[in-house]
């Protein structure tokens, strides 16, 4: 507690605008800060309305019954203790789960407690909320152990902003905004001092120097997540309008780096899972800034980000069935609340995009935002695509070479293939594909890890059979897997899209370093005729005899029907694969369970005396 209390005077001075008024900010214009200040309300404002507004909150009591039940259960248990041992487990062993569970158990109490108190308004959860806030203000670190390898946050020698501390700061600030003077004055003082020490002061220094936070110029999800957290927290609690304007100006400027992480076609190269994570924070930041500035600042005004907003809908083969490239979990789906927000803001008319009543821990602000939505008629609905034109026979991302092919209405077979898209959370998966059959994926990319360890983002990352090319639906050529996909560039040689068939050919030669390989092209032909079919043709130009091992990963079951035919089963769906090659096939299987994502790698080995083709034709069983 001593470290927190010592910073209280600093917090009060900075909040009064003294630090902002005197500082020169390396990348931010003083004139722009003043312009933004004029847009902001006189008092700090969070999401929704304070819980003291009973006319607004009382009608929502039924909506938050689950949170009330969770809050009542929390009152029957002691506040989870801080554990040095759990936090330091990552430093000792590389395991993330112990420290993260300890942190989340403590901070995760705020969401249900605050929502329950606001919904009821009876005061019976206030004491526990104060206990949680006091505990969080005093605990050694808000930083995930994996992000604190030198233990500077743990030891209190240097506080910095990262994913967890940013989101936690926003939750604490929103709690202070919603509950106001219902909380003990000492609790508010401690929480405000901790916010300044761990979040606001480091960020002010960052904006002065244009450095100090590693994610500041990052083009991936960290940028959006951290900016959302610190900016939302600042808007909710900082008394000085000019101080709040500094944080808004910082968000407006530095969120541009996140936008740079997307090409103009709107493809989410980090995968659907990280689009859910990063873009949901971008959308929340957009909403916070839109409301705080009276709709004068809109992060959806950028045409490219309007395309990115449509990724969740346009990347799907069928509703709820999207390719799980990169670190996306197997059968990942677009976040329901994010999709509902985009559907409403852009007036898409997607009937499947309904908000979920469930929110992940740490989403107090999202729950309140859903309870008090802004008027959609003032937003982008008048210029957006309708749902009917949004999802047609295909989605083509030319910048990344990613194709999603869908059947005509009533069809059950779809496919997605990728040439590129290897940036954040990359796998060695050039040419990877997924076959969608109804609500299943009988064959294709196995998806990403269910958890991370210290090795996941180390020099050992590509030793995993889930992350290197071995477990992906791409061939092993002459015993060699693909090279690091972030260092190679596969070229789309040609495309041909018609109502009856989609064809794409990818030059995958750069992905391999094999002495006998002169050229390797993969062609996918997706046919909408009849029940549909997908043909993957691999053409090899070889200077000498070479073994080719095609990989067909599956989370289902499989059997060999005859020397050239396999049958894959996923749920009630069955997919037949007819394989044509110039030599006999040797079929084998291997069970892989890296990072708790178990699947079967079905290997089809072919020996080519010289140049030749291997063709795999996928058709649904009737």
C-alpha cells in the first residue's frame, strides 16, 4: 500500500492538468489536443450512466440476473489471496496458467459485483467491491507474469502498460465512474493513485517521448487492446479535460499503427481469433471516442477499417464455420457481441448477428455498453453493404491471396485456401486449406494452440508440429518441411472466378528449400455443380526422384476405402477423398496433441521419379 499512497500527490497534480499543460509531446500536436479538449464534456464520463440513475438501471435488473447470482456467490467466499509463488511460476518454469489464474480470480470479481450493484441499487455488494478495489490497488503487479520477465512490475521498479493492466485499469476506472461516492473515499483515493502510478503516469511519459511502451508502434492486437484500456480509463476518471484530451489525442494518433497491420482488402492476417480480440477492442475504443467527443471522432470513418469490420462475416464459409488459420482455435467463431455491434453500426441486416448475454471476464465496459447502446441511425447504416450482398459465392482477399469459396444456396460444401497472411501469430502454412461441410471441417488446417508457454514465442516456436508445416495440409517434399513463412512470399499466379467454379493457382516454390525441387504449384478448383467438389492439384517440377508426403489433418475419424480413396467423418458429415498420383500410395496416420489441440495427421506418401502431379478430389457423401 505504501507505494500506492506515495503517488497520490503526483496523481492529483497530473489529474489537474499541470503535467499536460507543460509537456511537449513528440508525436502529438498541442493544437490537436486543444481541439479535442473542446469536444469533451467538462466532467469525466465512462460508458453508460452512473448507477445512481435508478430510472435507467432498475429496468435492467432482469437482464443482469446471472451477474446478481454470481455476485451473491462471491459474497460467500473470501477474496482470493495474492500469491507470490503463483506469479513467479512463469519465471521458474515457463508455465503461464498459475499466475494468470491467480490474477484473474482476483480482478474477475469486479464485473459481476459492479453489475449486480448497479442492477439492484441496494448497496449490499459495496463492501466487497471496496475490498476488491483496495486489494487490487495494493497488489504487486497488474501485469501478466509472461509480460513481466524482468519482474520490474512485480518489484515496483518500473510500471508499464500491457494487455492485462490496460483492461484492468479500464474496469477499475469504470467501477469508480459507475459507483461514484457510494464507494468509501479511501478506496477511491487508493484506486486513483494506483491508476496514476501504473497507467496514467507511464503513458504521459510515453506520449512525451514517443517511446517507453513496446506496443506503441505495434501493428498487431496489442496496440488496440492497450490504447482502448488506457484511453477508456482516462476518459472515465481524470478530472482535467485537457488531461483527458491528451489521452484521446494519443489514441487517435497511435491507433494508426494497428490500422497499418491490415491490408486494404481487410483481411485479418492474425487469424479470426485475434480479429475477435484485437478488433473488439478497436471497436470499443471507437465507441468510447465517438461518445466522448459527441460523434466528432469516429475510428470507423477510415474506409479500410470498414472493410476490416466486415472480416468476421465475409471470412466465414458458413455462419459459424470459418477457417482457423494461425493461432485461431479450431472451429473458432466470430465474437457474438462484436458481430452484433458491427451489424447494428453498419446496418448489415445479418439475422444471425445477435448479441450474446454472456461476456468474458474483464468486460464490464462491454456489458454496460450493450445495456446502453448509442443510436444506430446516426452511424454508418446508410452507406454500408446489406447482408445479402455482403456474403456471396466467394470472398477474395487479393492482398493476402486468401480465397473463401461458398456453394450456391442450399449447398453444403465450402473451402478456404491461403497463399499468404503470415504476420502476427504466424504458422508455416503457405498453401494451407480448410474444407467446410455443413457445420463441420472434416479435413484441413488444425487451428492453433489452446494455451501458450514460454516456448511458444521463443526460438523454439517452430519446433511444434502444430505450428510448423508438418501438421498443416501442405506437403513434406523430399523430407523437408516449409521454411519460416514470415520470411517467404508465395505468389498467386492466376485466379478464375465464375458462378460455376472458382480456381486459384499458387506458386509455393519459395516456401521450400529442396535440392531436387525446381517448382511447386498448388491449384484449387472449387466446383458448385451438383453436390459440389474441391480439387487440390499439386504440380511438382523435380530434377530427380523425390518422395512427396501429402498431409490431411482431421479432428474427426477416417478410413481407407480402397488404394486411392479415403473417407473422413466429422459428426454426421462424411467427405470422400479420391487421390490420383503416378505411383502407389502409402497411407499412414499420426496422433498429434501439441498445445492441447489433438488431431490426426493422415499422411499420403507418393514417390515421383521426376516431375508429376498429385491430385486430391474431395466430394461429400450423399
